[in-house]
């Protein structure tokens, strides 16, 4: 019998394929505790790191009711003042421990394993929040998140919003992005896992003193790949550096732009024409990018092994990720995975019926 991987334990009873094919980038998902979901991190190890290690001030933020606390309140040179951050926690401030995987070896190893299997880079932030407090107002993140509830209970309010599937560079701006009505309330107890796709507007509120780990991960978008190809073309071909010439009224300008740009966009999407326009040496570079991009964006079908594409990353590829491990034998089989999710209700919050998921 094959021992389940870190990712398989995290997602159990779902398989990686079921998560990738029907939930990733589509639905939010709450999984109940199963006793073995994330054995690689404990509340004790988190407290030890924040009590005994010299953590750089750049890795520690504090907030109270959504407002950041001035770092001068808890800084000591380039490091966080350990006793001071705990004093502020006792006064009602949330401790945000950024890039915590750098300081906790078992969490770092788990993040590397999950990154290998999903083909995406991960970063771990840890939130220690006093009862009835929250670290941020309603907002979306431009990346996907696994929330690992380590200790205590936390309520996550989910809202409808006006902006779908943000890119990594898109940041929530309350003056631009509208927050609509509250659509769901999810209660996480110790051992629960919550997956939030990019763009889901949420607000976490502690019910009791709470510790949760946030694993953030993202992948390239179509616009990223096109911008990358345009960058190569602009470097290698003088044709892509010529001026756009238009004149006339609005309709005439639109027609002229369409005609002038159509040749170049066609070249970007055809490897032979791309090589002809930018030089033969660029053909392999262009194909490397496209194949790597495809490997990174095929999560809806399966988590493919990126090595089958050669995985020879050129200097042009932004933020190269680690290749996937060879695919594992499935250890679980579900016909309707969302039915197995459940919410952990409190007396003052009505229990919801049906699966805790929603289409983005």
C-alpha cells in the first residue's frame, strides 16, 4: 500500500485529481477534521518559533480590527521584540507571521512536497488572532489559499463581489472592487481545512483565540503568457518595435489597429511564424515557454508531470516552479466529493444544509 502524500493527506477524502478537476479555481471548499490532515504543524511549534527565535521584523505584522499596528510598537532593530508582540496579542492584536515556512523545518518540508505535487510555489503565513478580533476587512486575494485551522475556532464570512479571477498583480482596492452581499458563513474548528480560490471575497473573525496557517499558491494566467511572448518578440524582432500608426475617427482607428496587430498576434500563437519573425534561435525558447505554461495550467485535467516537457526553463520564464513528482496511485475514489464537506456549527449560527461550496 502506498503511503499517502502530504497533499493527499491534506485533501482527504478527495483525491488530488478530484480537487484539480472539479474544485480548483471554481469552488470554495470546507473539509472537516479527520485527525491526520496536517501532522506537520502544531500550535506548540508555532509558539516556540515566536517565543524563542529571532524573527526579522519584515516577517512579523500586527493588526487590530483590520488596522495595521505601527512596527515601531514591537520592533527591536531589524528584529521583532518577542515579549512585546505577545503583550500586544494579549491586548487584542493579531500576530501575522509571514513566510513562516522559512523558520519551521517541518512546515518548510511539507510546503516543498505540496509544491512538487501541485506544480505551484507555496508560501506559508500564520495568523494568531485573539477572540472576537479580525486581521483584515472584507477583501480578495489574487492567489489561491489553503487555510489550515490549527487551534481554536474562526468564522469566515464569504461575500459576492464584482471582480472575478484576479491576476497575481491585482490587489484588492475597496475604491474599485465592490463587495456585495454576504453569501455564506463558514466555521472552522481545529483540524478543518478551507480552500479559497483566488478572487473570493472573505473576512475572517475569531470566535475564540485562534491559530491558522495560510498556504498561498498561484499559477500563470493566459495574459501572463501572452505578455511574456510579447516581451521576447519585442527584444528579438525590430518589427515588434515599430510604431503603431493610426488616424481618423474612432471607427477608422479601431479598424486600422485590428489590421496592424492581427499579423503580430498570429505570429505569437504559431511557433514557426514566431521563429520566422524573431529568428530561428527563438523558436526553442518560445516552445519552452508555451510547453511549460501548458504544464502549469493543466490542473483542470490532471496534475501533469512537468518533466515530460523537458522542464528546461529559459531565463525569460517568470518565477519558475518546481516540477511535479510522478503521479501516484489514487487512494480515494469519490463520485460526488462536495457531499462529504461539512460545516462545524455553533449554537448561535444556524447549521447549513448541503455542501459548503459555491461556484465562483
